[in-house]
């Protein structure tokens, strides 16, 4: 039983009448306490109490939350609120700036009340090392995740894409930890990579997030649509940070996305997720050579790198400046500090002390494969990540990757092999358009990247070495008719 209400204002205006109706609804529900109502309405007790005080008309959002907490019909109370707003001279369409201020004040009160009962979720993984480079991209990401100053444009979700091992998660976590400072209602994180445990569909992800936000299990809807709707409502009412890491395809998260007033959503994926509309996008490239050296200095020590820079340059070249490859190689070398750095690098590359890496010919092609196999620390291996991407490819896409890897085109100065769609079409004796479609699928699988030239693609030494270690796809005997093969590939390819 709640405490007695203060008497309503003596006037009989529409605001007072609406407050009286809210009080009658609460009485009919057994006069629950405002704190009990707050756990159901997800608004603070003080906000709900003010709604029935009669001093001013509550916002529609607060009024509906009050009514639903007392078992009222949402549609009926929405109609009553609009009638009261019209009678009070307010059509309910406040100016954007006024609405933003009202929403911010309500969020402040609600957040304080919720934090007093439950600690906010803090699910972000730790950052293993300070992020190397990416300063301009971080600045751009901050701008993409910020609403417009006039409140006309809300902050849209941000997709961070890139090839396997380019550091998407590390970049997202750096950005997330920065944004979390101004989002006190909590941080939610879900790893959606196939190798990770946990729920994978939108309803399952939403259910896990609702539990983390303190929603009682019996209050989480069983219906997937209603569960996702409740999650979106909370995202709209609170100041939350959400990180969806390793997304495989658009339908996995499409229903979870919302441009909320004060929440932020960050997504990482190998794919560009072009099927999602109304979102921001950033694609991460490999590091430049100076950034690779900075990363190795973090892992091995600045003095050690400074004493033997040529060995580190050889290692960065062999890794194609890929952050994950450099990280695994650096940690493996750091575990043997008694070795000379030059000898450690030569042993790791598998080419003998001071020998060359990645030359053409049978022995040269084996060396990158041996190096790739050594890029493993504990349960983390670059080959495992590449394998997870490769398994999702159709036979035609695998054939295209193998032909690209076996190209006679020499690597560029950054040890990346570049080839045009037209040249690759000649290798597989197909027209350029279906070949370009296959290359775009390989790009969204995280195994290729665009070059600076239109119609040209790049294959890193790590992805190239992996492709050359796989069985010849021609033994899989893809369908002889190109059109039929493309139709089958489209049917099997995850989106």
C-alpha cells in the first residue's frame, strides 16, 4: 500500500482531471507504491509521482508507463493523454529542443533511481593494449556516434568492418570505453562470432540484455517480437552503450537497432552489412609500417625494437601489417627474451637465420604456410579465424580465392598482391561481372580488401598463405554452367 497522495490543485482544468484519472487507476490497482511501479515502468518513482501530482501534464511516455504499471490499456490512455494535451493548449508536438530537454531530465531521474536499486551492467571486455594508430578513424567514429547539436538527428548505430585480423574488436572497444564515460546506465556486450558461446539470434540477444539490465525473468516476454520491443524501449529510455561484436549477417541484429536519444550502438563485422540502412560505417585498413613498429615496441619493448629494427621490419612485412598477426607473433617472440630478436624472427618465419620470406617457388610458398601455422598463442590462432571465414564460402568463391592467391602478380611494397576484376576474370575464363560479385563476397568474408584503384582488390600475405594451403577447389567439381553455379552460390551464401 502506497502513502497518501497530496491533495490535487483546486482547479478543474484538464491537467488536474488527467492526474485524478491516474490516481483512480492506481487506486483500482490496489494503490501500489511508486517504487514498486518504478520496477515495472522503468521510470523513477519521483517521475511517476509527479505525473499524478497535477502540477503539469506528464509526457506521453511517462503517462503510458504509469498506466501500464497499473494495468491500464495503453491505447486508451494514449487517447486520454492527447485529449488532455489538446484541452490544455498543447498538441503534444513539442519543439525538438524542448523534447530533448524533457527527455534528458527524465533520463537523469530514471537512471538515478535504477542505479540505486541495481548496479548498471559493465560487460565490456578489457583492452589488452593501448590502441596503436587509428587516430583519424577514431575521430571520425566519435563524430558518427554523436547526435547533431540541434537535436534534429539522433546518433545512428555504427558498423566497423574490415578483413580478418585487422583489429575491429580492439578499435570498437577503444571507442566504447571512451563513450561509456557519458553513458552511466551501463554497457552491454555480445560476442556473436560463430566460435563464441552464447545466443545468436536477435530475440536471444535481447533476452540476455534484458536480464543484465535487471528485468525480472517473469517480466521478459516469451514472444520474440515483444521481447525485442521491450529491449528497444529500454534503449530509448536509458543512456546505454551496446556493442555487438562479430556480427555475421544483417538479419542477426536488424531488429535490435534503434537510433535512441542518448544510447549508442557499435557493431563489428567482417562484412560491410550493406543490407542495413540508416547507419554509419567505418572500414578499417591494415596498419601503416610506422604503426606496425609501434605495436611491436609495445609487445617487445622499445629498446629491443630500436636495437634490431631490420628484424622487426621483416616481421611486419611478413604479417602484411595485420594487427592480429603482429600481436600473435610479438607475444610469441616476447615469451623468449633470451633469444636475439633477429634469430627469433627468422625461426618464426621458418626461413633460416636472416633468410628471405615469401619468395616464389615451391619452397617459398611453403614458408608462408609454416609461418601462418606458428601464429598461435594459447587458444588464439590466425588460421582459426581465417578458417571460420573460409568455411562459409561457396565452391566458386573458394576457386576465385585460390586463383587470386596463385596469381603471378608480384606483391607490392606492402607485401599485398593486387589484382583487377578483369584480370581475375581471364584466369577463371568467366565474364567480369560475376567475377566481381564473387570478389565482393570474398571482401565481405574478410579475406580481401579494396585497393585505392577502382575495380582492384588486395590479398594480404596471411590470407594468401592460407588460401594456398587449402585443397584445390577444382576437385569439388562446381556446377559446369556458370549461371546455375551462381544461383546455387546465392542460395547457400549467408547474408
